C-alpha cells in the first residue's frame, strides 16, 4: 500500500513540477514576444490552463502532507486520546466536501463536453480546465485520509512532512 501511495504522490508532484516549469517558460515567452512587438496570445491561455492544474493538484498534495489550513488551537488543548479522534474530522469533512465538489464538477464537465465549449485561442475543449478540479477533489480526501491514518499510526513519519 505504501508503494502505491508513494507512486501516486510522486506522479502528482511530477505533474505539478512540469506545470510550473511550463508556466515559467510560457510566461517568459509571452514577455519576450511582447517586448519584441509581437504578442503570442496562446502562451497566456496555456499558462492559465497550467495554473489551474497546478492549483488543484497542489491542493490535493497539501491535504496529503497535512499542510492544508486547519484550526489546531482548540484541539491542542485537549487530551491526546481526544486529539486522535479530532484528527479524523479533517479527512471526513474533506471527504464530504469534495464529494459534493466532484459531483458538481462532473456535471459541469459533462455540460462542457455536450455543448462543445472550446477555449477562444487554443480551440481545445474547456473540459480540460474542469478535469483538474475533479482529479484534485478525488485526490484531496484520499490524501487527507492517508495523512490522518499516518498521524494516528505513525505520528513521527507524518510530522516529517511538516518540517
């Protein structure tokens, strides 16, 4: 199971890395072409698409490593056995929230495909911008649950990612 977890998050990290490097290259290209007097509008749209992918994959990664925003002040004052149960509240909340987000995002994706919505410059399906929302909404609760289990079973290993 650890091998699958490690492989999944390495794949997500690699996708984020590629998207960020792609954005840097595209934005530098955009600045250079504007400086030379001929703007390349496709670079702006493609960098926007990569930013969307980075945002939602990064959100899921944040849940996996426990770096998402949370309110720990209240829980830290409680006894340790109660804290263990409260740590399950985040992944359970994430599961419910992202199940709802996934449902509506999937409906939006279907609508975009059905109506053939395309981007104005690249002329590609707009569903490409909705897909990362669905992927992130599926991965976020998986990451949150995995992190919560690690916090309970192996707290030292889970806390390594906070350092």
